[in-house]
C-alpha cells in the first residue's frame, strides 16, 4: 500500500514539473516576441532618423 502512495506523490510531482516547464516555455516565447517587437521598433526608428538626416543634409546644400 505504501508504494502506491509514493507513486501517487511521484506522479503529482511529475505533473507539477511538466506544468511548470509548460509555463516557462510560454514565458520564454512571450519574451522572444517582445524583444522582436522592440528590435523592429528600434530599427524603424533608426531608419526614420537616417532618412531625416539625409533630408536635412540635402536641404542645407547651397
């Protein structure tokens, strides 16, 4: 009878660990998506700044 109790506890621990790993993977994916969005926004901002500098440089030529 004691072995069934131990196996039950082991099963619960295993299920809990599996659930935690599922949550960790989900959080990692959200982090990756957030970083990709931030990188895309930064690149767009850099391109806009470069275009603005190019426009300013052509406007200042005599």
